[in-house]
């Protein structure tokens, strides 16, 4: 089982779309990522009635890595609905692309699964070629 299959198998059980209550709908997109240290973290999307609380599966997995492992760098990531991604269905949205880059600019090298069957991937840098971050980065004194 290659790493992509490990990631796919880690996320797949999380796919079971459901109403959590009258306001929250979840589990209709799932994600798994491999951190720099090699750990696998997962997430599923959470959608709210007002919309402002929505969290994509990718950001939930990123926060799972950050809160439980203290890591910010992602080697590779896969997200999908009921089946493994083919075509551009698994591409992260703009907010998730930004989140990945702001958590760690080295995530420009993150491999994103495009087509699971052929193992075609794309890097975040290819999706965000002129990211504004380096010009706007806050300088720290500590
Ligand atoms: Zn997103």
C-alpha cells in the first residue's frame, strides 16, 4: 500500500454525510494529509446554516495536525467526497490554499492529489504561483 492509498484509506471512513443538528451538516467531504514528520491527520468538512462557520475538510485536517502534533508542514494531501479524486474534484479552495501557505510557506511544495487512479499530483506552488505572502510577511522580534 503506497502512501496515497494509506491517506485514502485513512479518510474514507469519515465520509458519511449527515445533519449533526438543524444547523450543522458534516462529513460530506473528507481529507487526509501526511505531515513533515510522516504522521497522518484527517478531517471532514463542517457546514453551518449561516455559512460563516464553514470549515473545509482540508483546514480541519490542517488544524488536527497543528493541535495534536504541533506541526505546520504538509508533505501531501488528498480530499474527496464519496470516491477518490479524479480530475480537479479534489482541489483545495482558495481559503485552504491560503491557510496551507500561511501556516508554513514551505507548503508551496505540498503535493496535492489530482487523479488518484494515475497518481497525478500538483504542487501548491503550481496552484498559487504569485502568492502575496512573502511580500506581506510580518517580521517577528523573538
Ligand atoms: Zn477549502
